[in-house]
């Protein structure tokens, strides 16, 4: 059975590496093959095993391919994205800000169309007409877009996350007097959150996370602390908390039943095992509801329910089979969660915990502080070591202090803070007085813990970011770590040392490149990173928004850190429009910028810089005070003598004419970043003919309101032999230059081309 389960899981996981879904017409063939394999006669046990394992593998392929096509079936038609539409549905997200909201809406109707199946969309709404709450039934006038996200190396794959959450569109609510609240019922979770927020405690964001699994109130500084200290698993309702609640609930119920039977009834001893387990499953399901039935809580409850089922049926399974059945069941019930990071973090942690207790079983009879402390230390060290490859691969970040910090934080949070939070929630639900006092005590305890965590996290060596390292290197390191932890004699330690060589070699010999141009996908804006000999020159930094979201934190910093860079050696800001310079404060706050150049100082006509052997020359402006912001953009030409890049900012055709008059054929460049994102006011035909680019990149937002690049502009470039790229379509555009010439790679087509993270757009 274990082999068949493993085969099904392996086949399902293979969907992560598909470049495209198998054609719909092939699915019946795949299913037929599975049936034939199942019906194939087997003459011996080996053949039977091969037959059943192969059948389960094919079924895994069929299941994930079917899920992919099923999900695509529920995508909204293109007509729903061309203009505003009326939608009707129920608010599914907790709302913590009455002035601005970002929420999921499960819609049942679009315009006058009743949907066959309710679908989930994600909306933002600035200054809602009424206090928006989870559970409300609303009718709204919205502007929708297909699921889409910024696509850059090192960055968060938002489009993949939307897919894993079954979200079929994103958008915003438009002001309209007919936006209406159809039904005003609040959910229980929303009432609990409102009560916690109303207390206005210093640690309210953390209390909301620990009590309700709602992390929306946590500020960027809070997330930075979480990352540096490695306590992400503690700040939301997850398997650790569910296991704690289940244990406490079982002990309480069993004790109460035993007391009633022995003291009140005074009868013979009775076995209340089954009753206690059943009530515990119901109670922990209620606790999972407090987390909004989030996938981490559901995964933990599913494993708990499976264990309960085995208890009821008096069946014994080993840990390996329980884990395989649990993973298989979750893939069948929630297949899209396979594409989310939390799936791997959760089941990775459970697997490691099982390995630790197999490797170092607890044989001490009764409770022992020494045994408990030794087990905790082993568990934390093993989790930190074996989870390091997965965390480092996904986030390019390592917390050195996490094992020590968790030895302090885990007991306090799980044994004190979480039970107190749960007590406060129960008292609030039952309207028992003094629940406010319980949360006040929680606030005091959390403040003490956060102060200590901040102190430990402030140590300069507590955590550090690392360059992006291929997954196969981390797999080798994981196998090596497992070999070191296995009992001596099972596998030679020499093999473990050999498997560590790729990581050591990769770390000691950073990737060298002649030079590389990266046009980042920053939506409607611009940011270009030139890399040479592990140094970075950045031209523009993209936008920042009132919500706090900015391109420095979401795009530039993850990209630079994934390339092993800790500073920017030269930063040029073309002009001070938000879409080109808005993220500058956030960038300078987090990363060292050795030299900054703008049109207010050196970045003017005739200024030159020799950087890493490249010639950087400013061609414009002559006097920025004489022109508009766009036309005063600092125009740069970067060249190695043979290959060149022309960066044009937001200039229009009038400045293009001045550049042609002054420089003529000296403007010719291999790569051109199209002026003003492809506006009709720029990219004149004479300018294109003078520059003669081989590659043209339009940096513009997906379905932007201005329609950039304009059709006429694209057609002008198409009249040449230039290759055209759009960040909205291709994501990050990477051009690597070496002795053999230029090689172009795009994020969506070459770097991360998987079917679930991209879709045909533009």
C-alpha cells in the first residue's frame, strides 16, 4: 500500500514541473491506460507490485491534469475584463480596516448571469461606503483583471499563489451609488476580530494572529522580526497549535468523564477513550474554524481525524503510512494547495518530526524535565537543519538564531499564550465577563516575549540573506544532512561529505558574468538592473503606493539578494515621477547605495562614468529646469565598446529629435528600453531608425489604463528587425552578454515557464 501511495504522490508532484497541461483529449487515454494497468493479470508478487504502482502513478497524472483543466474551465470570459461589471457575492475575508479593504469575494452572479459554480475573486476597495465585514452579501460595481502578478527572479509568485487559492480574477471596487449591502450578517470570526481590535492593545496584531489565524494586522517590521527569528510557524493557527489544543481537550474531557463516573455515579471503571477522542475531533474542528479553515489548520486536522479513525477501528498504522495517506488525501481533497509553499513547509516539518522520534525514541518512563528538554533541543536542531534547504531555496534567507529562539518561544507560546488566547475567545463567545482582562494578560506576556525576540533578532548575525541556489544543490545537502543524522554504519559518511561539495563549491565560487541587463517587471513603471562582476548598477526603482506596497521590497531587494548582492554600487534615477522613483526611500532604508545620481546633480548631458569596465554616458538633459518632468529624464547609454544599452526614461518625440540632432548615428544601440513605456508621444520612426535596436523592451503594467504600448508604436518597431518584449507579457527580461553575443531569457518563458504560474496574456 505504501508503494502505491508514494507513486500517486510522486505523480501528483510532477505537475509542478509541467510546462503545459496535457491536452484535454489525452485525458481519456490516460484514464484508459490506468484501467488497463489495473486489469492486467499478474503472475507473481513482483509483477503485481509493478502493475499497481504504475497504475497509481498514471492515476496521479490523470488527477492533476483533470484538476488543471477543471480550474481553467471556471476562468471568467474575456468580456468580463474589458469594462466594469456588477457582481454579487459574499465577503469571505476578515476585514480589519474600515477605511480601506482588500478582500476575497465569492461571487454567484456577474451582471445578469447566474454562475453555475460560485467563484472566488480578490478585490480592493478604498473608502468603502459602509463598514465591510466577513459574511456580508454585497452587490458591487467592479473592474476586473485576469489573475496576474509581477514575474521576477527572487520575488513572490503572486500569480501562482492566486492559482493555489482558486482565485479567478482580481480587481477593485468602483465608486457607484448603487453599490449595496444586500445582507448584513457578520461571521462569528469577524465579531471576534472586532472585539479584539476594539481593545486597542499594543500587541493586537499578534493576538489576532494567534487567536484567529489573521495576520493582516502585522506591520512590515513585524514580518521582518518573524523572518529574522524564524517563528513564522508560531504566529498563526497551525499544526503545532492544533495538536496542543487537541491534547488539552482530550485530557480535560477524559478527566471530566472519569470524575463524573467515579465520583458522581460511583460505578466501576469505564473506558472513555473513544468518547474523548470523538469530542476532541469536534473541538479541534471548531478551533480550525477560528483559523478560517486555513490550509495549515485543515492539514493538521485531517491528520488528527485520520488518527482518530484508526483509534475507532482499532487499526494500527506506522507513522510512514499515516503520513502517506494524509498527503494523498490532502492532494485529492485540496489539489491546488500543492502549488503553495505552506504545503511543503507543513508536511516537511511533520516528516522531520517523525524522523527525529524514529531516530531518537523517548524510552524514559514518566515525565522527566531532562528528557523533555533533550527532546526539544534535538527536535529544534533537526528542524532547523533539515528545513534550512527548503526555506533557503524558497526565500533565499537563513535564520541562524532560530533554533535557540524557538527553544524559548515555543514553550511560552504553546503552553501559555495560545491557551490564554483560546480562553479569551471562548469567554468572548459565551459573553463571560472579564474576557478583556484575559487578553490584557496575554498582551503583557506577548510584549515580554516580543521584547526578548527583538533583542535576540537585533544581533547582526541572527539571520542573513543568501544568493539563489538551484534546487538540486539543496536536495544534495538535505540527503547529506539525513546521512549524518542516521545511525552510524547504515550509509558511509563519506557520501554525505561528497554531497555537500556542490553547496560549498557554489558558495565559494559566486557566478561570474561578463555583464547582464535585467529589465524588471515592476508593473506600470521602470527599473533596470545591470550586473557586472557581481556588482549592480540600477536605473530607476519603480513605484510606491499609499498602502505601503513598493517595488523595492517586492522586486528589487529580492532580486538583488538572490544574486548574492548586499549593496548597489551605482543608482541612477531618471526623473522623479512615482513610477520611476517612488520606491527610492524604501530601497535606501534597507540596502546600501554607494553612489546616487539624479538630474539634480550629475546625471546631465556629457556626464560620464566608468563602471566595472563599462562606459556609462549621460546624453540628456542639458538643463532639466527647461523641460517637463518626463522630458528632463536622464538618458543613459551603457556600452562595453561592442554591445550597448540605451535607457530613455519618459522622453517624448521632441527630445528624441534633439538627441538625433546632437548625436546622430552615435545613438545606435543593441538594446533599447522604449521611451515612456510605449506612449504615442514617443518612439518616432526617425528615432527608431537612428537607434537601430536589436532588442526593444516595453516596461508597462498588465492591462494598464493608458493602453501602453500603443498599437501604432508597436507597429513602428515591428517594421524593423528588432525583437520586442513586454514586461506585462514576458515578466522580467534578462539579456546576458558575453563573447558569443547576447542571449535573451524571459521569466515567464524561460526562467519559470510552468503552466500554473503563467497564462496567455496581452
